[in-house]
């Protein structure tokens, strides 16, 4: 499981933002963002929602990382010899 700092760095890079650009959007210093990403400190709890919104994720994503979507496996297609279509028309 990734740390909060690793998640912040991942989502920041995914959004093609520099630490400076993210810091400016949050009205914090780039050093603060750097400390978050190094897990030396963490964003203030009151700013987590803003951080998540800027990065386009949920607070849960920041805390726990991006959830992998389940893989969709297609069932084998069966041969269909005939089709029945029922059309019900009401007046």
C-alpha cells in the first residue's frame, strides 16, 4: 500500500502539475508540497478536500491510493441458430 505522500505525488504527476503549481493552487509553499510527498509532514485535514478536488480524486483516493477497476472478462459467445423476436403493441 502506498503512503499518502506517494499518492499525492502520483496524482499530481498524473495531472501534469509541478509542486510549485500545486502549491500555488492551494496557497501553500512548494516546500510544503515536497514535505507531503516525502511523508515528512501531511496536509492539514481542512485542506484535504481542496487538494482532492484540484487533483480530481476523492480524499479516500489520497489516503488509500487509486482503486484498480475489476477486470471484465467476456463470456464465450455461443452459436445462435435462430432468434425469436416478440413485439407487443398496445393500443
